[in-house]
C-alpha cells in the first residue's frame, strides 16, 4: 500500500510539473501570437500612411566622427581561441591599473559608456566591449550561440586575455543580466558589481509571472522570439523604431536628461544598420526563455544597483527585491526622473554614485591584481 501511495505521489508531482511547463510555454507562445498581431496592425497602418517610405532604410557606410574620438580610448580586437570569435573593444587608462569592464545593453554597443570611460580612466584600465553579435565584434549565425553560458564565458575569456584575474564589472540592461550571471558563476573574478536598470534574472522571472503590468512592459521579449519580422519592424521608416527608443517621450531620455546628439544617434544607426546587426542583437532574446529559471542565484560580491525612476520597460519594485539574492553589501540608488538609458541620461549623477560605491569598504586599492 505504501508503495502504491508513493508511486501515486510521484505521478501527481510529475503531472503538476508537466502542467506547469505546459502553462509556461503556452503563455509565451500565446503572448508571441498577440504581439505579432499588434505588430502586423502597426505595419499595415504604416503602409497606409507612408506607402513609399515604409520599406526604405539605408546602411550607414561611414562611421560618424564621435566613434573615433581619441579621448574615449583606443580601438582594439581580440580573437578568443576557445570560441573562435573576434571581439572589438575600446580601452583607456594605464595598463596595470585595476580593470573596470563595461557591458552594454540592447540596442547599444560600446559607445553607450562614453561618459563613464572618460570619468574612470584616471584610476582604472577601462574597457568597453562590443558583446558578441554587436558592433564590430563577430556575429554568430546560430541562435544557440547566444545562450547564457556562452555570453558569460565571453566575459571570462576577455578578462583573462586582458591579463587580469578579476575586475570591477559594470553592466546595463542585457549587459546587466550577463554581469549578474558572471558574478554568480565567477565570484572570485568580481571585486565589485555595478548594475544599471537591470534586475537579478531570478527577480525578473518571479516578478513578471506575478505582475501582468510587467509582462506588458516586457512584450518585446515575446515579439522578438519571431524570426525575421522583428528585424523588419525595427528597420522600416529608416529605423524609426530604434530612434524612438532613445528619443520618444514614452521610452527615451527625459527632459532633464542629457539628450543624444544627432551624431550620437547616427553612431547607433551606423552600428545597427550593418548587415546582420539586428539579428545578432535580437538573438539574445531568442534564448532567454530556455535559459530560465536559474539553478544558481546568489551573488557574493558587493553590489551597486542604479535605477532610473522613469524606466519604461522595468518596474521599480524589482530593484529592491534583488536584495534577496545578494550575500554581501548591497546599495540601491533610485535616480529621480531618469530613464532606462541611465548612464547616458544622467552621467554626472551615475558617475558620482559609482565613485562613492568604489570608495566604500576596502577602498580603491582592493581592485589591484
């Protein structure tokens, strides 16, 4: 009788798990379908309003001058032996000084850290990379090449190639996700972790499944699962949607922020208009659902989390919840009026808060190899 009850209990547990998995993927595919319908309606409306301009966009052939600004650093390349990929990065500051490594988000590239590179190169070897699939770094074709484990390994390989065994790691948006994961898996390589507008991945998963309002704000996660169509929607009207991410009233930098100049915006369009560039960037999203939930969660490095109050994509309540997964000092700063593009929106405030965090505890000397 005991064996029968035991088997019955195992059957019920297994069935409950299958129902949960089925419900999880049903939600994802159902929401993908809904987002597709909305996007098709937008495309149809664009064709009606601008029949000739809708399907016109151009590859930017020449990089704007700001991308070759020598005050930002030197352009370098590294080919990682294990993955075979070539990465582009921009570096400044003296070699041998502690390493501060910057990881950008979507749809950005190394240039999004220009204000921080100028600020911290006096005390650090600052390095801003183009992550795989972005900018001048290699763009693997396979969607599987953008799984979390590969993205995290890229960071480890680059840190070691640069001649370091640890770094102060700074990440925003998708770069923040990879920074969280790197700190989880390689705690000995992270002296301090600084994340901008990106919750711990486990916080995001738990919160989004419980709050429909966050699911709505994350609708792009679902839409980007589709092949080809998201690339089209981001390209039409000469990349109008991409421009709007940074400049529109709802998602862009606020009135009190430091707006992107026309040249800054062209720098982004130069990087993202290249053949295959949008697909590489979108492939990060196309692996996210199969990579969650995480099996390891806890961060053992000191953490600074900076959060723009006006983030159009992420609800502020997730910021405080990150404390649950940190086994060290945690500092959270909410920046009033700031958007999702925090390090560009409010660079002076961001830089000041980072300096304050770096001086806490052991001080700057703790960063040296």
